[in-house]
């Protein structure tokens, strides 16, 4: 009888632990669509996000389309209209790590004049 109680408590504790992990992972943010499916390599030696940006929004393409898509994906956009320099950042918070995707671009006459991106991760 004592073994049954111990086993039952242990099973309950295990189920609670698994439920907590599922709930916590559900609270984690996901990558923006523009950053999904890329290798999980970060920093300046990992040009995957930058390459994707340049392929999707090449120099000369419509800057308004870029801005609209970034906002629709949840990027926080900042801009300085005078020199036409802009940036947008998306942050995803996980259990112990925070990932961010940042886009930098300049625009002239409504067209992208230069664009680059970075993808970083910071963990506790």
C-alpha cells in the first residue's frame, strides 16, 4: 500500500512537471515568418537572415512593401526620415534565451537603397 502511494505521488509530480513545461513553452514567442526555417547559427558569421532579406527585398525594390511586411510580422520599426535610415527589430523570448532579428535599410524615392539584417541570441 505504501509503495502505491509513493508511485502515485511520483506520477502526479511527473505529470505536473510535464504540464508546466508545455505551458511555459507555449508562452515562448516564435520566430517571425521572415526568420523561420533558418539554421540556428547566430552572430556576424551567420549570414542566413541577411541573405534571405537581400533575396526577398533586393536593392531597388519597393520600400513600402518591406515596411508593410515587417509591421505585419510584428517587427518594431524605427526610422529617421531625414537621412532615410530605418531599422526594425523582432524579439522572441524563450525559457532561458531571447532571440532577435533586426533589419536595417535606407530608402531613396520609395525604393530600397541598401538593406542588411542580423539574427542574435542572448541566454541567461
